[in-house]
C-alpha cells in the first residue's frame, strides 16, 4: 500500500496556526494522508516556535514539525526539545545542541524518516555544517531502517534548494524546500523516483509580506528599523505539497496545493 504524505508550507504566526486548524478537515478529506508534516519556523510571532504552539499543532494531528534558522529563537522551546520528539531542528547544527535533526516516525502506511537540514547561504546569525555531507552521514546511519525518507531543506537560495534536490535524487523519497514562504510551481517526480519542490509556500495570509503585516514591512524598508508588529490577516490559505510513495520508497506522485480558509478569524468570539 502506498504511503500518502502531506507537507504543509511554513506556518506564519497565530494567523497561520488558525488557518491550518480551519483547513485540516479539507486536507484530510482531499488527500487522505497517512502522515502530515509542517514547516513551523515562523509559527510563533513570525520567528521561531514556542512550546504552546508546538503542543497545540501536535494536538491538531500534525505528526512532525520542522524548524530552520529560528530553531532556538524561543527559549521555552529550546528547553522543551527533549519532551517534543515530533519537533525537528536542522541536523547540521552542532550535534550537542538541544533537539534532534532527524527521526523515523510511525505511519499508517509504513515508517517514514524525516530529516531537517539548513542551507548555508544568507543565514548570517547561524553557522551550520555542510548539509550535503550531513545528509550522507544520516543516510548511512539510517541504513535499511526505512525506505521512506523525506528531507526538509530550509534554505534561502533557490539554487541551493535545486542543487540539494539533484544531489539527493534517487537516494531519498522527497526533498521539499522551505523558508521562502512563496509556493513554487515546480512540484515534480524525477525518473529516479524522488519528489521535489523548491518551496512549499506558506500557511497564513496570502495578502502579506511572507505572512506578516505589509505596513510593518514597508516601515522597515523606509526606516531601517526593525518593526515587531503582527501577522497579516487577509487572504488566508494553506499551501503545501501532497506526495505518494510506493513500498520501495519511490515517489509516484507530487502535487502542490492551495486551499483557501473560509472561516473568519475573530478573537472577539473566541475564534482565533
């Protein structure tokens, strides 16, 4: 039986969490996934993941949350990593750092390994090891434990993401890109059976700047001052990719998706 997997594009702020909660029923009805993973590097305040959101998203039924350069932005999550095996930080950060960079998860259609990796271009505050060599090392350790391997490559440069997809081609089941928060139109399955997409997009406000309030971002560009203001709240939708893998761990389908959120976010009535 084929393994059906959904990867949800990066959740941005409380608006993104609300959007995912409101569209999960549609995602499940449309794709009948055996396993759901999601990018969560911007889930709390647009930068990082806090414990409250990590637990809440798990309760919603998300099997795995992946992080990127903001993995340690929230101190409570840094301390909570040992109790949150469903949350992955990049594997190519220092080995002794809190958290784990990959894990084999149980799923209805078999077992699936998820590997989180961080790109090297554009992240001035984080100095990660070479992600390609890290992938080699992890695949050696995985051995024959499972043939289903999903790589989340959290990278800034498009060229770096495409290169990783080519490097891992035929060696893993899928390479999905995160961090750009802009859904790309290149979901594909290679001849070697690896699904790939350059960026899985974002979950939250489409009428925004990367999920955040446009006015705040405009002010930043005009003044060069950091503005810590809210998520965008218009044009809510969930983006991501649906993939299907056969028993040999080869991808047979890769389809990006955009699902609008019909529910209105209104904290005055407890809906938010």
